[in-house]
């Protein structure tokens, strides 16, 4: 039986104004958040554990807005796993992850959260 042992979440805001010399250009992504998961069981439980990450768009007042998981650091895989296109969910033995948000000509607000499950 799986047991939820910890969860944490937060928000990410991104904005962009089309005024100025650059016109409508905006760097992609306009904001990022790096999350390091610090509640992992040490030593690991005998049967295992997994982390589930989700992101979503909460408020959209822009011409175009996006949010997603850009990359994840997983146990034993070496370098970060990069998602292109960005993912809205990831799971596995994740040690940390990077969330990207993009807004063009306006503002957006998104959310992220992770859950640690043990069995």
C-alpha cells in the first residue's frame, strides 16, 4: 500500500510587456523556478519511493501563456532529463526539478507541487 509522506507546492508568476525597443519579443521562458526536494527518506525504505510532480496554469491574462516542467534530476540517470516540449507531470525517483513559465504581452500565474510516496 502506498503512503503519502510529504507534499509541497508553490506559485510562479511570469509577465511581459510589448512596449519598448524590443516590441513583442520575450525570452522563453520568462520565469523559472528550481525546486530541490529535501524530504527524501534516508536510508530509502525497503520497498521504494517515488515523487510525483504536477504543474498547472492558474491565471491567464496574456496573449499567450505556458507553464511546464522543463527538466528533472532523477536518481541514477546522470544529467538532468530535459523535456521538450515541457511536461505537465513527471514521476519517479526525482531529486529536483525546474519549472518554466512564459507570458507574451501580459501576465500569468501558475502553480507547481510535488508529493513523496512510499510503499
